[in-house]
C-alpha cells in the first residue's frame, strides 16, 4: 500500500476521489461481462483503473471513453491507456462533456462522493455546483438520441426529483444510466448507503423501472478501500428499457471478507476472478452458500431495490453456529411493525444544543454563562453515549444534561414584525434575541468563513414562507419532530464493544449519533420485547458480521443494518417472556436476564441444536470479530 502525503490525501478527499484500483476493478469488470463489450465508458474515470480492468478482463472495445475533471488524474489515465486503440479521454466534468451520441454496451464507474456542502474550488479544479450539475444532467439526457421517449421521460423525472442535498454520486448514477443501451450493462462501485439513504431513493426507483439488478457484492470487512471507512457494494444491472417490468426478479447478493483477497486478486481459492464470477452466477439457493474462500452468496427473489423493508438474511458465519444453514426462519423489523432511522440532525449543534446545568447555557464558543430561554423550549436530549447510565433505559430526564432548543411558536421581536400571522407567535426574551442575531452573523467554522449558520444546508430548510412570500418559520426554528427523533428504542451508531440497545421511557429527543427505532403499527412487537432482542448475543453476532468497522476498531451500526437484521419468528408466549426480560433490563444490569434472552432466542432459531454449545459458538464468533476490528 502506498501512503499518500497529507496534502495529497486531503485533496483527494475534497474531490471525492476513492480510486478503485485494479484489485476491485477486475472483479467488477468480470461481473459486468466486460469481455464482450464493444463500447465502454467511464464518465468519472479518475486514473482509469476500471477501464484498465476491463482490458485485463479481455475487453477489446471499438470505443473506450473516459471523462475526468481533475487534470492530475486524467494525466495518470492517459499514461495507463497509452497505445490502447479506440481509447479517448476528455478533460471535463461529466455533466457538461460532449459525449458520443451512441449508447454504450457497458457503463462502468466509481462516482466521486462530493457532498453538497463541498468547496467549489479544490486546488484549481472547479467543482460544479448543485444547480450546474442538475442543469447539465437534464441537458445531457435530452441530447441523447439513442433513448426511447419513454426512457428519456423516466430519466428526466429522476434528474428533476433527486434532492439537492444529495452528493454528486446520485446525479452521476442517473447520467450513467442514461448512457447504457438497451440490453447493456451498468456496473457501479457504491457505498452501502445507496440501499438505504433517502437521498438515493430516486436512483433505486430508476433501477427498478429501467434495469434488472443482477448482482450485488458487498465488501463485508470494509477492506477494499484503505482510505474510506465504509462498506462498499459492487452493483451490476442490465438495462431492459421498454420490456415490461417483471414481477419476479432474482438478485444474487454476495458478501466478501478479507479472505477473498489472494495475492492482490479478489479470487479466494479459485484460479481467477472469472472463475469466481461463474461460480457466483451459478448460485440459486435462498440460503447463504459458500462460493469460494471469503465469499458467500444467496439469491433474493422479488427484490425491488427501492423497497423499504427488504428481507433480513442470516450470514453464513452466523448460521454456522446453529449447526445448519437456516431457511425461512427469520423476520425483519418491518414485519414486526417497526421502522429504523436516524436521530435528530440539527445541522448546527453549537446553536441547537444547550446544557441544563445551573441554568440553560449555550455552547462554550458563545462565551455566555446563561440565557433566559423559556423552559418549554428546552427538550431533554440524549446527545452522546456518555449521557447513558448502566441500565438499558432513559427513565429520568433529570439525568440528561443536554437540551434541544426547540423554538416553534417563538420568534424574536424583530422577526415578529415580518410574520405572516404575527399574533400567533410569542416573543423571545431580549438576551435570547441578541444571541440569535449574533449567531446569524457568525461563520460556521474558522476553516470556511464563507458560510454562516443560517446558510447551512440543513439549517436553511427550516425557513418557510406562505404563498405571499411572508415568513412563517425562521432558520432558528427546528421543524416538527418526527417519531425517529423521539424513538422508543435506540442504538449507538458507533460501538467500541458489544452494541447495546436502550429504551426511551421519557421520550427524550435522540441525537443523530444514534440509530432510532419506533413502532408504526398498533400490533407492533412490544418495545420491551424488541429491547431484549436487540441486546441478545444473536443480534450482536449478526451486527458484527454485517456492520462497518471504523478506524480504531469501532463498529458502525446504521439504520440499514437494523432494517436487515434477521430476527426470530416469535410465538405469543415467546413475546410475552421477552417483554418481561426487557422490563428487567430497563431497571437493572442483569447478566441472568441477558442469558435468558439468549437461551430463548436460540431455542426459537434452532430448537434441535444444543443451546449451550450454540450460544458459546455465537459468543466466540462475535468476540473473534470484535478482536479483528
């Protein structure tokens, strides 16, 4: 591994550059069938790793196009493709590039992950603004002569609908999809979040409408990219264009571990990546099957990637502790009437959080000892893991020092004169108004003094006007809180040891540092039963096998991991017993209660297996995973 100098590493991060490398590229090229492609394009080519990988997979295209806005990267790409017939590289951002009018057999890419808050200029490279990207994307779709009217209309809908808060990868997906011919292949390197994040929902719907997703391979140990601490997916989909949408699809879902890497190739114990792909595409079972060393896979039928409640699946590693590969014995959170999301993201914690100690006090940066904030505007909040006690419940709001500043219905005297209905609001005390005015004129950070607090993307959305353009809400007023902000159960998103779940008896606001869970059906699984389940060895083992490992060995538990968590199919008596054990965990730290939870869960999942032996195996596997973090 070549270590980058700090300045170079920072430059690549700001440009969203996590170059694929040919180790990952060769596997993706084989999955995409690059050998048979006569025309190939990478619209975000970087240093041409993916195009070179296609050539290594046996591709001999008549046309090979790469587009890149970074002159340093494109110089590397030119060097890599020297002497390749039909290869052409364009120095441009992909959304304004003059591309060939013909559609491509293969579009293969690793889009940059530049957030909407990013700087517009990085080391002389001009990054297009969100508005410029959308305008260019629309123009590019409209100009493509090889699209049918129906496909063009569907692509334009996606181009207009994706949220402005999305990173550039989302419009990059849409652009890439517009370049694929009917029957051609789209092959993308994507972060795991593409399957769960709201901002990528438009992309998932587009894939469901125009493509058949064939294979998804997950980097289970987050080991493919040394400089990115997220799990990565390789996604391969075939454009079916005007053919009718099938109601019965089969998608091969695979999970790779570090053991798949053999001498710098992702081939496990097989001779080549081509052999791995052949074995992978031969998988037909809905249960986890070992493909080769470091790679297991199963088939998911009727999978629509835009659907929210995708089925949970037991990994091969966890299933081994049961003595047999399980079939249809598990359920998901959604099937139990629960949803998973993320806690409150204010966009400006230094303003929206105050401490409740010797009177409400704002963040230290403001240098204020106290403010006469209305008591009803201070909502108890769980902001950090250090706010939590040994019990698995937040039962006393007095134990919480953090408060969320919730100013709905309150405005400054100056702003009351601008309101559409001034009589509906109460006036904030003068010292609070002076503080708000000061914050409004303050740069969010010393490193980027061009953006003030009210201009932050997540804060600016608080502003709302009526039809006559008169204000009805200001930047300092958080919108109405949703159930995910005051969940019944929550789990820290970053866990140093075993992930733990907590109940929220007092209905405190829970910060975005936590994954949140809340019931959505009247007959949902009781919160106490869910609390017990989420604190079981079974849940721990599955999260160790599926969640991302961060630098320093912490495990990152996202809402998508909880949505896909395979839960036992419980009978009424099981639920009643788990509820009782959950109530015990709320009030005391009880190793005996946890042991009973584990025994019950295991008896449901594998009644024919020796519970003591199975639980020991689960615990040992979990500990081995944790020791490898």
